[in-house]
């Protein structure tokens, strides 16, 4: 018995609340911020972004800057040597394609068209594209980060071996076209993955999904000999 997406969404909203959609940043800002957020904390991302904007007030200045200066400006966010050139390459590609550095008109394009255009940028994958679409453009796209991926597999929304990339269209189909629903689901699943359904030692005993979670129910059906089944922990690498 798997949890349906309706049950997951309802119970997580009862537990964590219902986050209301708000526009986080203009699309190009969101794109750069998402690149900066890779493999680092929200705090480091915000600090690196603020430092970049202080050093270079316009995206054109970032695009034309010496690579070493961009790397120095974002160093606090980690992996600056990788992220700096990636940001400049994205800005270059947008400038050469559009003759300007903004993506504001993407709000008027269909979701599939926006995704195609964003994925065409070197270094932009499905998760980054979905962040821009959901947080900035208000499109019902679902970024599948490590928490969304782990929780979705454990509760049975997607098969256990599904990759994050393959999980995205499955979950988007299940969630439908309601931006507010997708937004609340995304933030609540992340909250759940951070606080209860952690990668190691998930707190299944106090989880609001434990009566329908595939991973937890499997541990109850096949307890290791001599062990209390309620102490069993589903592993992340099933
Ligand atoms: Fe995660 Fe355990 Fe809850 Fe399942 S029951 S969603 S494995 S915390």
C-alpha cells in the first residue's frame, strides 16, 4: 500500500502548514541563485549571491568580468571555481541568443517551451530549470532535489529505483497544473526530508505518513530475526 499524492500533500500540510506561493526573484536572478545553491546551504547561497551583486551590480558586468573576479566574489558559497565559469557561460549564451540579459518574458511562454529553452543552456538541468519555473515564473514545475527524490521513493509515489530526473515528470503528472499545490508540496516534502524522513535514521515512529509508507511497512513485514520491527530503519539505498 503506497501513499497517494493526495494523502502525502494533505498530511504534510496538516503537519507543516500550507506555504503560499510568492515570487522569489526575477527569472535570471533565480537562475543564477539556483546555480549558486548547488551543493551548499541556503545561507551560503544567499551570501554568495549578495556578494556577487555587490561586486557586479549588473549581469552584463558579471558576463564581461574576469573569471577570477567572479570566482572571488562567490567563493563564500563553495565550489566557486566551478560555479563562476558556469554562471558566465549561461549569461553569455543568453546574451548571444537574446541580445539582452533578462528572461522576464518567459512568464508568457508555455511551461514546456520555457523548460526546453532553459535546458538548452549548458549546465542547466531539470532541477535548476524547475526552480526558475516554479519560484520565479509561477509555473507548476517540480524541482526534484535530494529530499523530494528520497521521500517520493520511500512512500511509493515513484518506484524505488527511479532516478531524480525520471521522477520529475511522474510527480508533475500526479500533482497536476495547480501551481500553489506544487509549491506547497515541494516545500513541505523538503521540510519532511530535513526533519523526519532524513536520509539516515528517519523518525518513522512520529511520521504522519507511516501507515501508508512502502518503505516503513516493508520493514514491519520482514523484521530481521531477533529485532523489534518498530525499530527498523528504511535505508536510502533500496
Ligand atoms: Fe520516511 Fe519513515 Fe515516514 Fe516513510 S514512515 S515517509 S520512511 S519517515
